């Protein structure tokens, strides 16, 4: 696969992740409901799966990694954070949960893409 395709996928994922992190930490003073962040992550990863199929996992991982990384960096530098309690364990829990959301979104997107490209797989047999 040409490097330009990887760069495009990673760049798109990072842009989505940075947008989610911005909304999570700065929009409305960081007082955005966590469900909004989960919905945004799910939407970004579903879109990656629908757009690129299995290769959308590259974009989804780039999106996902931004969320726990932002909290990790803020914790390291002692900056105020929206995550309470602001501990390494909480960041780990956040990372695991958001990874599960990202995987679910990507798989869902791939299934949607598959269904769109082959709407009636039974008739094909």
C-alpha cells in the first residue's frame, strides 16, 4: 500500500482525535458529558470503517490514542483535568473503555460497508 494512503488515514484519525480531545477538555469549560465524547468516538470510528473497510483500523487507532494520551499528558504535567479521579489507573480504565468503543465502531463500520457493497449475500450463493 502506498505511504500516502497510510498518511491520509493516520492524519484523518489524528484530526478526529484532536477534535474530540478539544471538545472533551476545552469546549464549555471541559464540562461536556462523557456520553458526547463516546458518541463522537463511535461516529469517527464507524466512519473510518465505512470509508476504508478493515484499513480504517489505522484511522480508528489514531483517533482512539488521542483520548487517553491527552489525559496522560495532563496528569504528567500536573495540569487540571476533567477526569476524576485523575490517576494512572483511571487513565488506564479510560483507555480500555475507549479502545472497546473504537473497536466496536470500526467493526460496525466494516459491517456496514460490507452490507452496502453486497446487500444480499444469500442470493449470491
